[in-house]
């Protein structure tokens, strides 16, 4: 049997707030370098987006995806200033992949989830290399101490690269 | 590896009549990327972190929500048709008057004190989740030229891996507004659209007081090829 995946549709503007609460700290009880990942999400006209849902999936500090002591998944919603925040562990490299964090975005007016990947430096990586060279810099977070800033622009000048899988 | 999806079976990124899509969907082509262990793995035992919340939104007796009582039986399967046991399913919808519990829903419509439209369910071995609730109402979308959303139920589903995450909406059969809804009709393939509409089960077989709707959710992934690269 071969079935066709159900069509994706927009999250809509009324995603229950309770679902996105208390899920943005992945660092509790985990080993490794604790970092914060934060950024502001804007649309074409520059407006910051409120209550946009961001989910992440990442390896542990040693690059493992199957560590029972590190969940690796988190979810946050942007605030009224369009800002999301995660507290987590800096992921390690694995299988030829540079350290990275997978992100997906869900929102009203987004008919499909948007997939992107945040990197910590311009290292060789098959996913980063798939992006046109002049846009790769948009996927590299800006480090300020233990804070990695990853702003996301959905559409327009300086648009964040998004993936189709 | 996951198969690429036929774009005709998925929503268009920008949709006439839905202004926000032109502010939010990327203008640059989406980048095709290789699938590695990172994209093809996912959190184990997600249900331990995201456990069940409210399995019954309709209530009973004096606490009964206003509206037509319905039972939604949603089955989560993969592309091989195999059930996804342990799949976490989040469900949210408006009340019978078309009003959401969300504070951002400022439309002038009554709140039902006995209705709280958000639930989280975890699929059993057959991939099935069941929700007793009331049928949501239709409602007008603000700042549009007469767009009304047909009755619909929002679904957020996790399959086995990161790339099997699915957010969609379930529609009801026989609703005239289905024919003109920009969101449902953003899926070009008519059969793919039809699969987003639940099926009404024979009323002679179900519970005496509720209409039963069956709905199948297909998440990405093949059970026959579960091994990771």
C-alpha cells in the first residue's frame, strides 16, 4: 500500500497558548554547554510576528540523537515583539554534519510548515552547501557570549533560506 | 529516505484571497536538501513529554457544551498505511458559535462557558485517537471580502521522525462553504482535498446521541524502511 501524505494547512491565528508553554528549555539535566538561541521573526513588510510557533530538533552535546538524558525537541511561541527563545545544549557534530539545530515554523498565513536549519559557523555541511552561496550567511547564528542570535525573515530582502524535503 | 510529495497534493504557498500568505510565504525557491540522520530522526517517547490533555470537550449534564454532539475518530497512519502507535495529536477548534477560546479572537460572538476547545490525544496501537466534542460553527474572517471559514477542526500531529510533523485541518462533509474556502482549495488535487474531509459514519451503528466522523491522517514516512542512514 502506498498512501499520499495528508495536505498541510495553516496553523491559523488561534493556536492554544497552553500548547506552546513550558517547552523551550531543553537544558535541564543535560550535559554540555548551555546556550540560548533567540531571534526575531518578521514578515515582508517588516512587521514582527506574535504567537508564531517555532519547534526545534537537535542532537545532544556529542552529536547523538538517541540520548535518553537529552530530549532534543522543544517548542516556543514568539512574543508581541516577534521574539522566540530556547535554552538548550550546544549540539555536537555527527556523521559529516556540522553542529546545527533544525527549526520549523508554523503560523497563520503559512500554508505549510517552513523548515530551516541554524548553524553555529560557516563549516562544511551537506545541508548548508545545498544553499546558494550568497544566502548561506543567513543560516549562521550570531554569537554574543552564550547567546546565539538567529533572526528569521519569512519573505523579502534578506529572506531566510527555507528547505523543501 | 522520504519520498518527495506531489505539490498538487499540498497547499499552495500563496493563496488568492488570503492576504497574509503574500507577507509570509518565502519568495525564493525552497532549497532541496539531502536527508540525513538529523532530519530522519525524532524525539523518542514524545507522549511522555506531551501527554494527553482533555479527551472530552463536550462535557455532560449541566456542564454540557452547546452544539451538535460529535465523536471524531482519527487514525494516524504512515505512507505504507501502517498505524503509528504513540502518535501525539493536538486538536483545537471553535465553539458552535464560531468563537475560539484564544484571547486574539476578538470577534463579537458568544463564549460558551462549558466549552474549552483544545485537546491533546495519544494514539493507541491501531493509530486511533477519539475525541468527543461538539461540531464547530462557521465564522467570517475579519478584513476579507466575505470569506467565511467552513466548520473545521485543527490537527497537529507528530509521526515517527522530524519530517513527519503535520499540521492540517479536518473538514465536514456536505458543507457548502467547503467549495469556496481558500484554505481547503489551496490543495489543487481534488482527491487530496476530499481526503481532508471526514466521513460521516452510519447513524444506525454509532452511539445514540452523537454523530461519528471518521478521518484518516497520513504522516510522512515508511514503516517498511524505518532504518536510518
